[in-house]
C-alpha cells in the first residue's frame, strides 16, 4: 500500500503543492509571531502560544526569538498590517491544501467564497487547537510542580514515578505534543476535501503523519549541524532553514492525506462522493457498468 501511496503522491504533483504551502507559510509566520508577541505583553497565554509555535521549528528557535524581539514595540498600524497578512497568506496556505487534497480525492475544489470561508475557518480552528494545547501544557506543568512538592513518604507509594523521574514527564509532554499534531492533521484530512470523509478514515494517515512529523523534527535539528545554511546562504541562511522545514512539514501533511485516500479506497470499499453529487472516479465506473450491461 505504501508503494501505491508514493506513486499517487508523485502522480498528484504534491511536491509542488508542498512548495507553495511552505512559501505562504513563511509569509504567515513572522506577522503571526508579531501578533502573539503583542498579546504576550498583556497575557501569559500569548507568551505560551508564541513558545509553542517556535518549538515547531527545530533548529531555528533562537533565530525566530531574536528576530521577533528586534521587532518589538511596533505600533497599531503595523499590527493591523500583520492581521491582514496573516488572514491573506494563511488562507492561501489552506487554499493550496484544499486544492491538493481535492486532487488526491478526485473531486473539484469548492467555489471561491465557500473555499475562502473554509480556509479562514481553518485558521481560527488551528488557533483554537493551539490555545487548547497551551492550556493543557499549563495544567501539566502545574501538575508536575505539585507532584515535585509531595512528601517523600507519599512518593514512595508511587515507586515507578520515582524511578522514571523526569523521563516520565518528558514522555507525557511528548505525547501531548503528538496529540496536538494528530488533531490538526485530522481536521485537515476530514474537512478540507470536498467530499464526505469519515473520521475513521483519517486516523491511519493522521497517526502516521504525526509520528513522521515528530521524528522529522529531531532529524532536521540534527541535520543542521552538517548542512551549514549560514555559510551557503549568508545572512539569510536561517530563513532558508525555516523555509526548508516548512517544506518538509508540508510534504508530511500531504503524505498523510494521500495515505488517507488510499486507505479509504483499498480497505473501506466505499465510493468517493463529491459534495452535491458523485465523484468523477465513481461516475466513470457507473457509466462503464451501464455500457457493459447494455452490451
């Protein structure tokens, strides 16, 4: 099945879609970080969300942090521009995803206004998932703090916790991070195609894509020690690293989408029906069946 997924991935030209996603993602990134920096000056939640986004870019956190700090103290006019750019470029990220996943499923993209409402809605959905992850992380940090304050005689009843120590909490934070990634992938795989996709169909692709994304973060961070972007690209080397990671992340997301479609066709055996009608693949099969019966 994986061989079929790779074949369909290339056939649907998803490498080009991933490049477009990384481009618009880069345009969205810095205005979004500036907005969160402005929010973080007033609430701790904004600071946590800012940290969460930076953690999604392995090897580039210090560059992003230094760049955003150098742009601190911007006026209201700049913030309004940031909001406009985030909505425009962010909607294009999801517009590219929508076109790619509809090409994967063999369905037509939505009409312009319908598609734009969906993409803006996905921006807010991504923000809500990020906000929920911040609250979940805060709860885990608080829980870790209180567990560390427990008397020794109480901790002795949970010997496994004493043995594992910090490794246990690192595992918990890793699983919570994977859950956030998994949720984002499920939202994309279920709601972006212009067809009815069952939740159970999205789970294999979302799980595999989530695991690949977490592994890719560590591999990419290690690779930066061997691929010296700063020596090749000079002062823009860090930007190239951010853009490259955006491309890798886009490839993983689209790979999961392609896996979801292949899994649906090969294991569920249900037709892919376009919203408001029959998909072109199934329509062709039905027409072929009629011809055979007529003959």
